[in-house]
C-alpha cells in the first residue's frame, strides 16, 4: 500500500469505534474539518453541497406552502431576549455575547442569535394589523450560536451551526397547529425521500419542550449505533410569545385578538444523521438524490486502446451531463483504476460506471453500486434513464437497511431494570408506560444517559401499560427512552 | 384621500430630498425596516427576494466558472486576524468582539467576521499540497459586520450586511489576474443585465486598496443624485496573504512555491443601487428580471360582469404562471382598481395587466409599463410571450435612462477650482490628470467630500494631461473624482 493509499483509507471501524470512525469519514471524504476554536467546524465544498441539497429541497416546499424568506440581524439586544422569560432561562447559559464594537464598549451587550423569536416576533407585531395580514409565514436560513461546552462532533455538536428557522402567526389554534404539522411533514419527507432515513414522529415530553412553547413536535431518526437523533422540531408556541411581544391584530369583528404562533427548525444535524446512517468502513455512502457527484465514470485503458476508451467514456459523461446527472469523469493519468475506485467509494459517489475495451467493443457499460458493489452490464443507449433506474435501486437498498434497523430496535419494557437492560444491550428505543414525572426520566438518565426522546403525537393514545415503568404510579402516556445525540 | 392612501404614498421627492425619499421607498415598498440597534436593518421578504435574485444569478455563474461554495466560522480568533498586519490595521477599529460565551469570559476574544481571508487562507493552505490541487476557488454567502459609526442607510450603510466573498489560489500571477477579471466581469454583467445599471470599471488608487492587496478592481455605478456607488470589488492579492498564512504548494518541478491569491466580494449594496437608480416619486421601480412580482393582473369589474371578468383574469394569471412568469392576481374585493394601481406601482411591479369587460369581449389585454405608464392593447393569445416582449421594453427604458445619466456625467477638469466647481454643480465623475499623491485627493476631499473612486484599469494608459489637476506636478495617471456612498 502506498503512502497515498494509506492516507486515503478509513482506518477506524464503524462497529467498534463509531465516534472515531465518524470523525474520520467526515474529514477524509472532505465534508468538514475542525476549526482551531473548539466547537467550530469548517464546512468544505463537498459538505456544503449536501447542505445546499437540503436547502433546495426544503426551500421549494416552504415557498409552495406560503413561507417567505427574510433576514433578521445576527445580533440581538439583551433586553429583547429578556422579554420572554422562558427564552432567557432556556438560552442564557448558552449565549455568545458581543460586548465591544471597535474600541468602544457597547452600552447594551448583544447576543449572537441562539434562535430568533425575540427579534422576529416584535417585527411581525409591527407588520400585522388586521386578520387580512394573517397568516404570516417567515423563514430564515442562517447560522446560530449556542455556547455549549461539549466535545465537538461535526454536524452533531458544534457551537455555531447552520439551520433554517420558520416563524409564523395565525388567527386560531387550529391553523397554527396545522402549520406545525405541515412543517413536521416536510421534515419527515426530507429524511425519508432525500436522505433515505426513516423517522418516527412524536412530541417532546413537557420538560424538554422548546422554552416557552405549548408543544414541541419532533422527528427522530435511529442511528446504527443505537442512538436517536432529533432530526427537526416544529413548535406550536400557543399565545405566549404573541403576548410577550405584543403580536395582536384586529379580527373580523373589529376586536383586538392575540395571534397564535409557531416556529420550526432543521439544522445541519440532518447531514450528521445522513453521514452516520449509511456510511461504512470504506467511507461515505450517500443516497443519489443529494450526492454532490451522482456518477463517476472510470475509464480503464492500456496503451493500445487509450484513445478509444477515453473517447467512449467522454461520450457517456457528456450524455449524463445532458440528462442533468451530476457526473464526474475521472481521466487522471497518474492514478490507476483501483486507486480511483477507492477514492470515489470513500467520497460516497453512489454509482460508478466502468468502461474498458470490452465495454467499448460491445457498446455496453458496467454499472457498480455503492455501498454493496453489486454490478450490472447495461447497454450504451439511454444512459440517463439507465442510471436513474440504478439511483432508485441504490436508494431502496439504503432506505430498506435503515428501515430494518429501526423496526428491529423499538422494544417494550415495563420496569426499571428491563428498561436499563434493554437499552444497555441493544440500544434503540424502549417504550414504557410513564407517569409524566420528570423524576422518572432522571432515574434512567443517571444510570445509562438515556432520556425520553418522545411521546406519541396523539395525546389521547392509551399508554401501553397502566403503571409507570419506573415508579409504578399510574401511567398517563407511553414514553420512548433512548440514548441520543 | 383616505388614511390608507396617505400612508401608502411616497411623500418625499427624489429630486429635493433624496435621502428621505430613499428611506421612504425602502420602507413603504416593504423591502426593509430599521432594526432597534443603530446600524442594523431587517430585510423583509420583498427585499430578501431581490437578494435571492442576485444570489441565483451570481451563484450559477460562479459554479460554471469553477467556484465551489463552503462555509467558514462566523467568529475568528484575534490571533488569526493579527497574522496579516494590513488586515489588522485595516479592520481593527471596525470589529465587533465576542468576549463572553454563556457566563464565562473567553480566553481569547473572537471577531465577528469583517471578511474571512484570515480564517479561509490557513485552511486553503492545509488543503493545497501540489500544483494538482490548484486552482482552488471557494465562495461563501454570509453576513459580515463592520462596526462603522455612521448613519444607517438600508443596503448602503449598515453594520451587518449580506454578501458573498470569493477566495481563490493559483499557480501564477497571470492566472490569478485572469480570475480577478473573471469575477469583475461577472459583477459587471449582474449590474448591466439584471439590475439595468451601466457601470464603469477601474482600479482603486493605491491608498484605497483592500488592506494587503496588490490591486483592487472595482465596478462603479452613478446614482441619479450624482454620487458613485462601489458596486463590487475584485482583488488581486499577490503573494502577501499566501506568505502570511503559509499557502504554498509543490510545483511541477517538485519545488515549493508560494500561491497567488484573489478575493472578490459583492454585497447587498447592489440592492441599494438598484432601488436608488430606477425608483421614482411613486415608489420602487424594478427591472423585470429581478422583480419579486413581474406582472400584476388587475381585474376591473362591476356587479353585472364580476364573474366573467374574474374568470378571464384568472385564466390570464394561470397562463402566465405556466409560462414561469412571477404573477400576482389582485382580486381583492375591498380595494378599488385605483388603489391597487397605486399599491403595485409603489411596490415596483414592472408590468400591469388591466382586464375589464372590454378586454374580455375583445379577447384582449391592456398592458401598462412601470415607470412611465405607457400602455398597449394586446391579444389574449400567447400572453407569456407578450409579457416577455414588454419585459424587454421596460428593461431597455430603465437601462437607457441610467446609461444616459452616466454618459452625461463624466467630465474633465484640469485645475482644483474646476474640479470643485464641476462636482459641486453637476455631481458625477470628474476626470483629471493626477500625480499619484494622496495629498492631492485630500485637498478635494476636505472641500467637497469627493474622492478618487477609480483610476483606469490599464496601468499604461496615458493621463489626460501632463500636470496634476490639483498640485500641478507631473501626472502619472487619470483620476476619477466623485462623491460616493
């Protein structure tokens, strides 16, 4: 193995050291690097292209469902944060403070936005006067900072992260709740259709809601190491924020009324879930729809047939480009085919097309899937349609594997030792009847750092047993315990 | 005039109070609002849509010419800024400093990025090893903060602003210079083709270069009030940054070499130039290609024909939408046509289609241009093509008017009193032979706050006279004096 090859390959194993393996995949697939300040990362072009894929997909859906993009200041005066007391309490320890501008100390310090309710809601209040101005639906793509002192994990745990935050106001609770569900549907759709990750939908338990929210809903994705990822949250905020920031309007009867608001956010953690779910010991694995490069064409020649193989390969790449496929032709002279295969596998290109003298002679292509190496010989004609078929197959493999992992890893337990034992042995989700008391979560948390990641969306759903799986008191709902990112 | 109408209309006059008029247009056309902290604004959906138009146009061009988007931290350690001494000196007084994270004081304070050379170049240095890794072209869409204590003017003067910053590394000066020119071409193309604003290209005088740059090139646009706007800058940085941040590579002869770098940026000031150039005493005027709404269809009915007029108008709007035209059907019951005309004129919709019973009967449309109210009766068929023709006409009117303003306002002067008198009387650009000494600019600046906004791109171009127009010493080039935003 040459120096180059050693450097190229993933040395850690996903099964045995998932944390180190993840960090290695992220860096060697050139998705992100660690910044010199703890908690910050640099998103490299191949990683940023994934985020652009998420943006393109969601932004189109948001706009079709009435949301408009806007941009609010990155810095928020401390007095604004203080107007909603739950917000202050929820974010106070996590805020990065700007205290000086140039050589002057500021009269009032400014927070780098940890989330923007406190600056957006007052403006919504200015812009909304009558029921005709509602619903008002704003969205912002931006970065936020939450100054948490934890180990950096690219896309999962970073002090600064990229996200979108939606903020809407409505006339009624029903409309605001519909909005909350529309956004959760869109998040679910992103995970399922684009990222090939099945998710579960639910509510956060009351003690883990967004500060000040009436209800926080979530989509949760199960990682291969048995931990849950909160994939995106959509909050019905009730009227609390509208009251705090004076978001009122004149209703149809000319009476003053208080709006119902929502907010909803999805961050680049979606990329963390994507990378961790599908990738393997050879590197990054990526579903075709969001892959920065969807196809790599690798010509395999010797001195006698170099020109004809290259010509043929160029023709294939040109046809794919004309069919709007993101294609790379790897015609580097200084690398052999084996090296190229490894490199593009590491980088997560879902479909490889190999072209040697046999393919040229028979007017065919050899199509190879990432991650399993399954290959097929296809005709040269209609190469655009051919690769689309293979994209569907690769997507189905990835989705089905993740779905199987999820389905096998939702278990039930009815007492503390069973909850602890099941999570300890298998990871995944453990459903248990729950009395609603945070103290019962604390018991589990202290033992194995698992928490209640969700409860069922339907508040009227009967719990799976009558007695709380931890304390034995009367159960009011079913809790899903899991370790989580 | 009703209360609503008074509130809707622009009360200031562009000719007599351009500053107040501009602020009123920006707010009443719902493009932006002032934030509570001086120097910050809130970009409303109609203003942000303009920025998305700029992004879409430039991003496609950037990607076609080899640039890749990435994302670097918003906060930069002070020690990074200090590695390039010109950068420190150039930005030190304008930096917003984060000094606290949560309740802790940071060991090293962090700057909210004023520009990102100091954090991007070290990573480029890590990523570039061999000449095969060059050219490397990165671009970032983000916000930056420069803490200048000046009066807030939306999109022109704000402490936080949105921009893109490109950063590239090359093997040779020639390649880096070509890159510098490619980006300037793209900026010029944005102004000319999308924003309908002619620009002049040139170099900044040495004392006004980007801190640390070898050469700063600029596109300058002339506003109707006679002031120049620096529309976008593209810098050839030479090898200074590469040396400071150790951006070296192994060349084809296996020797270590220092890269040549460029950076180039365009901010939302482009939107300020757009709004100020074309708008009038009725409100915002916007070229069709970038208009948030390109066409408004206004049905004009009475009780007898309401249904048929509305049906016909809906059909027209549907056809336009199918033809990918951004169209709004204003079928509000509670507003009369006159009110609607005023509102959409204020908001800058370039083409209005009026549909009354006559249009329905004759299967026609009345098409009205913003800004001049010129109208034409057109057939109902192929409405998509019809409006595209009118878009071209509206664009040509706007561009031609701006071009005429520019051509009439480049004058020559050969002595101090003439420079002062010409700018004082007419505004615009005054070309004068210049000795190259900043002191001569200072003489003019102190009298009438005009400065040298550019010198010719071609360093070998002969000055228009032998003696400096200010001091009379030997002239080395031609300076373009103007007041500027």
